[in-house]
């Protein structure tokens, strides 16, 4: 059994707690500064230990840490893990600004430890199938992507005004929080971005300092382009991605992957990767898949989860999108 330390036991921390417990391969401890939340987590989960502060936990006794604290705390927690040569997975986004990112990545590299970022879609069967189809050349050369990931966010997080989401300095908002999942898919499927332009605003949601809507365009070093639309107030839950190649299109709508070869209006083939499953249960099961992937990685197995460098580029896209609207110009991504 591996000893895993979950740092932060809020909503995402609890998903990881359930995920690692379901593997049957780990004993779990937490660090949680909030007394009420810590007590609730202790009552809900079978824990080996519970700490108020990271300083109370002997990091040298753990095999893996999972950093689920708000994004503005990620870098110091990563450095603490690196100092003890403790492998870790950090939740997204990597940070809220570029300051200190490169130094943290150097420290992790020098420590020689496994470190990954929690972009959960990389283990989703439909996304893996999408990537395989693109790499196999099923749609020829990928040239253009349209993405729309929009929903009534307050329905799913009624407490959003009291969470990190409400504050840009904690990694909240449509760009740093929601869009980063789509950025990760694009980086994984299309490579390195070159230029970014954007518009964004808080159009509807009250009680936050962050944007609830963004329109972002990205050009990649390959010459391919992508357009991402997000709003977090519409009633329908929309997650539609269209990948346009020189020989056809692939669409991914929630968990349904379809291949389009002509203008008949009907896909040549289509598969729902959640057919027969309860969506909420299937989503939680993916945290178990991700947990197993991290446990495999620290045992020397291969791991295709997002790297810290992937997440660094992801953060560059997000910050470039924000700067683009502020400066009213296209922003070039530096290497």
C-alpha cells in the first residue's frame, strides 16, 4: 500500500480521496487548515492521519502527494514536495501568474521526481479514442478546432461565490479555471501554441471578481487554429468539440465521438463512451483511473497525464488571453 497525502479536502480534494480509496492501493492522510472541513472529512473518509498544516506532516514518510489547495498556493506546495523528493500531482491551473513557475519546475526536475497535473480528460476513454483517430490520420491533417464548453455553473456549484472561483488571484473564472481543461486538450492534440487573442467579461454571474464568459482564438506553431467559447450562465449544459481535417471531421459532444466523412448530414460512425453509465458515477470513476495512473507512474510505469511543462504552456495561453483583451491585440506566446 502506498501512503498518499491529499493537501486540501474541498470539492476536488474529496474527489481524489474517493478515487484513491477506490484503487485499494493506498492509505490516505490529509492536510486541511479549515477546522470544520477537516472534521467533516475525518468523519466521511477512512484516514490514516489528519493535519491542520503541512508542517505537521512528515513528507519523507509519504509515497505521493496530491495538491488540491487553491491555485495561488500551488507553487510553494510543489517546492515543499521537491525539497523532500516527494512525487506529486497538482490540480489545475498550475499557478495564477508566471512568476516563480520556472524556478519551481527547475526544483522539481533537479529533485528527479514524478510530477503531473490533474487534467482529468486525459484519461477519458472518448478523449483517448479521439487522439488515436487523429494520430491515425482518420481526418487527414488537423487544421481547425471549434470548442464550446458552457453550462449554468451555479447549478453545479451553488457556493461558487464563496469559493476560489470568485477570485482571479486564487485561479477562478472562466479562463483560468474552466478553459484550462480545453487548453490542455488542444496542447495534447495540436502541439505548442504560437498566438492568442481573446475577449472576455462577467456578463451575468454576480458576487465574483472573475469573468463568466470568454471567446478565445489560438494559432499553433503547426499553422492550425482553434476557437474556444465558454459561458457559465446558459441553461443547457454544452460540451461540443469539432476537429476539422483535410479528409473529414471528428466531433466530440460530451462522451459521444462521431466521424464525419461527407456532407450527407449523418456521421459515418458514432460511439457513446458513457452509454449505459450514470454520468456522475462515471465522472467519479475517472478519478480512480487517474489515481491508478499516478500510482503506476511512481512504481515506474508509463504515464500520459499532463506534465508540468504542459501546464506551464496552458497557463501561458490563459494569461495571454487575458492580456489580449486588456491590450486589444494578439499576443505571441514565448517559449
